[in-house]
């Protein structure tokens, strides 16, 4: 049994918290990473069309080029879990839970 999502899920707070910088801690669900931006934009558009707040983020300078597709941010464990279940059901994709980095 894959426990990766379980461990990530347990790291998410039950209630919203603040980061060391005093900003609200938030989480996003990563649904894909693509070499071609158009593929990432296509998935983003499908997610948005289904009512999800989706966005694309390009990899940081110095890293291999990748366009990652996210849904969120979500502030609590319940919000993350509900969105994760909904996305798995709608798109047959198992999203990764990662910290939100604006």
C-alpha cells in the first residue's frame, strides 16, 4: 500500500496556522508536471472548466524546465482531503499534497 499521500496528508494542519514569516500556511495539490507548457495549460483549463482553482507554475531557475499544474491553495487538512478525493474521482489522477509557495 502506498503511504506517500497519507504521510503528506498528516503533515497538513487541522486548522490554519502561520509560517515563520507570519503568513498563513497553505497547501496545494499537484496534478502534473510537463516539459511542454501547452500540455500544462491544457490540464489547467480542464480543471478550471470543472470549477477548480487551478494554476501553472514554471520550475525555478537552474532546475530542468517543467510546468507544474496545481489546484488550491487549501488552508486545512479537511479542505485538502476533500479536494484530493474530488480530483481523484473526476480526473483519475492521484494528486500530490505540497506546501503552497506563491
